[in-house]
C-alpha cells in the first residue's frame, strides 16, 4: 500500500472535514490544526496531511503533490482544475449569492461587481445576458458596496449574518456549495485501492449522518 | 505591462539545458528505436498549419491554440498535436501508397497556457498513428507498442486505463433517448465531475432501475470482471459489441504479454467527440497528469477527404522524463588543454581520441581564466602545456 497525501483546507472547513475523517474511523492527531508543522504524517493510517489555503487545495491536487484534497465547490467552480470530484462530503454547506445595498439597482453604464470569485461571477452575469465589470478582491467583500466600490458583490453566504450586520441584502442565489473530495487523475488510477477505501469509508459515514 | 527583462520568455516556454538535453536524447532514442523496430516510419510536418484545416480538425480545444495571421490574412495555428497534421498528409498523399500506414513522429507541439506557469506551452510529443486498419489487431498493436516504448525508456511502474467510447455512448443513448441528453452526461465524465454526474442522474425523469444503471456505470473499472458487470447494464448488440472489442483487445494484449499493465476504466472520456472506439490513457507514479493517451479516431481522416479508420497514441516527453526522474551526468567529455607551443601535439591527441569514439574538447590554456573550475566538469584531462610531454590527470 502506498502512502496517500491529503491536502486539507485551513479555517472554516477544516474542523468539519477533520471531524468527518475521524467519524469515518481515521485516527488523526487531535492537534492537527494547531500544530506548527506544515506536513503531518499519520503512519498508522499510511497517510500524510498538510494544511493549505482553501483556494489552493485544488491546485495542489491538480499538480499531483497531493493525491486527495478536500475543497469547497466554490473553489472548484472558480479554479476549474483538472481533478476528479468524487464525493460530496455534505459538510460546510453555504451558497454563492449576489448581494448589495437594499433598494438599489445596477448602474446602467458599467455595473461593477466585487468578488473573490471572478470566474464564477463573470460566467453568472454573462449567462444572464448582463454586461458587468468584475472587480477582484481578496477579502472583506462586504465593504465594497458600503464604500462605493461596487454595485453588487458575489460572495459565499452561510448564515447571512455578515451581510445583515453590514446592512446588505441578498438579491439572487447563484449556486449551493458543499465540500467535495477531490482526487488527482493519476493518483485515482495508481493508488486506486487506497482511494477507493477512503471513498467507501467516507460514503458510509456521510450516509449514516444523513439518516441520523 | 512593464518593460520585459532580457531573460524573460513567454509563459510555458522552456529551455533545455545540456544535462537535461542528454537525458531527453537518450529517452527519445529508446522510444524512437522501439517504434522503428516495429516497422513504423517517422515523418515531419510543418509547425504552422491553417486554422481552418488542421486547427479545426485537431482534438485540442480552440482556446488552447496559438493563432497568428500570415501575410494574406489567413489564420494559422502552431500545431497543437501531430495527429491532425499526419491525418492531413495521409489523406492527401500517403494513403495512395501501401495501406495500412504505420507512421511515427517525435516533434514539438504548442498549447497556449492561459492561467499560470507550471505547465509547458511547448512540449515534445512522441507517438505513432496506424491508419487504414480497422481491426482490433491494430488497436492491440498500438497499445502493445506503447507498453514496449515505456519499458524501453526504462520506466517500470506505469499503468494503462482502457475504455470504450461506443459503450458509453450506447448506454447513454439507450437510457436517455437523445444525443443532447447523452452529451450532458458525457460532459460530467469529461470534466471528471462524478458528484455532478450523480446529482444530474438523480434529477432525471427516469425509472429507478435506469438511474441505478447510470450510477453503476461509474464503478466499472478494474479487471475483466467489470466487463461482465458492464454487460448487465446494457441491452442490444451495439453495447455488447463494444464490450467484445474490449475483451478481444485484452486477449491480444495477453498474447503480447503486456496485460499486466492494463486495467479497464469504462467511464474514461478523454475527449467530448474526437474518439470513436477504444480510448486509453497511461499513467506513472509521481507525475500528476497522464504521460500519454490515445485511441481510435475513425472520423478524422474523413475531414481531410479520405475516410479511413485510424488509431494511435502520443506520449509527452517532458512527463516521461519526470517519471524516469534521474538525470544523466554531464556527458563524459575528455579535455585536452594546450599551450601555443604544443598545439600540433594536442590536435593529434584529440583526433586520435575522437577517432576512438570519445568526446574531446580542445582548449587553448590562454583562453581559460580558471583552469580548475573549467576542467572540473570533464571526466579526464590531458595537458600539453610547457615543454615536457603530456600527462593525464
């Protein structure tokens, strides 16, 4: 059996992803998150974990330095990486939405959309037949309409609290998001046994959770 | 854009330095040797082709093509693969000769990278095309040759996945009824989005049995037994025929003694519309993308006005090198250093060694600033310096 290298997303998704792995019976070290080490080996599972920025997980997997990764569907839509999307882990549910200040309309000449997801946002508005200008931001997207940078934002919404607290409202829902198990196309073949095993165990756990 | 610095080059373009060149040359020689020994003849085609002909017929996505204009305003492409140019040559010239044609190539192809570095935009491909033979023997030969080529290059651990696009098409057509719906589903496979595929199937207005058939299809990979499973999912003769072809080719590969490298992978869709029969990809440990791929493309030659069945494969030399891993040391070069007085002696020595097959560099000592660092990379050195007779160091 060869060792599996798994890219885990830092932050919000991490805890739920690690919990799911543990529920599936994987013995992960309890301090995986706080550890200062970037790469952690778990020899009894023949696995190796590393933490990466959620946006980067699919990149590591595409290049094959990670065999497997856990990434939000938002990342997969935005990055369009050549990886297998094998399993919906059904964790960290949220959605991508268009939001803005209440009772406002789009600027008719050059409506501006601020977002961390330029690919998704431009595809969405193009399909609607609306010509917009996309402005890429790296965080605190809610600020953009407040300060007058953009008419609308496209961002992840999980509870809607951040939007409400900033006096923004949702205009449209683009697509629902959950975390996915992604796999490098070569690893999917070469390490098929190990990966099938992981997929089966996770599938069982996800189904059990759904019944509960 | 800021002013370019003199060392910069376009995204995805790479230099090949001497030690990499040596390794690459050896790998290519091994691969080409294997192809030649199977009776394949090498050909070359131009780097530039018309966008409307070869560009359009090629399997490579439009957005990956490098396009430019010639003096008359025609759109040209830098060849994105070798299969389409070879189909052009075969259809217009060679198919009048002996058929089936066995052709091979080793050439650079060009694919634009729009996103980022880390992926080559120019890379060498080495491969074969077998044109005009529609039997399974041709498919089996091409795969057996591929395995032989991989082994000749020194690669031990690799794996080949084998699918059949007509099985996929027939299953989807049977269950979904229309080509349009089949294409939707095929796109999920092409994009490797199994989650999306399952979601899509769940929401289709189908009986639960048919849904189950489509979901089962995703699991059809592995050994011969997965073909038996596949037979249960499909009705009618067209699907069974595709499975028979897979069985037959596998049998031939057993006869070639290369079946250990082959596994079935029926959901494999390496292109939306290009292939018409058997498809395959080859993978090696430690390289994140397939090293090569191929399959049967019976519709391509027709686009060039001379319909004929064809099959072939292409391997990426850069990925092959990555899989092999080790680089050659600097080629063993012998150094003859001389001072002006003893030039004749030095030339004689160099010529003698060259005649014996050695690589010998002849260097005037006056032209070297630091003799130690200059001679460091040579396997051995002879000095013809000063008055005494030369000696080896």
